[in-house]
C-alpha cells in the first residue's frame, strides 16, 4: 500500500503472520516525519511481531530518529521487534542500524 507523503515515497507491505515492511525512499522532511509517524502508529496498533523500516539511504535527522525510536519502544513494549535497515547503493549490502537510534 502506497502512503501519500509530501517528498518521500512511502510503501507499506504486509507480509502476513504479523510481519510488516515500511519502505521509505527519499530524504524525509518534517511533514514526511509526521506522515511516517502516523503510518507506523497505524501498523503498531495492529501489534506486529516484526516491523521492518527500510530506508533507501542512511539519513539521520532529529525528527526521523525520534519517530523511529518511539516506534522501537512501542513495538518492544508489545513484545514485538523492530528492525531499521538501510539499503545499499548498487551492489552494496543492506545494513541494520536499529541500535543507532
């Protein structure tokens, strides 16, 4: 499912069995962070076992870190897991950055 956002491409894929991937392409601005927060909140209301947030680059803004840290804390409080990964450019491998939040 594609989610409308001002400057990023935001796609939610429900893989079933409580697993969800939220793909973020682009550099999120403040208004995008709000959309991402609402999107993650909606997914967390469904109590996923695993929520993966995939960023197409290692972007670090205060707003994004806050949104992801809040989601991490909320999913863990519900007994689930959150993984934040960056996709590599070209042939570079993906890298998990969850613990950098």
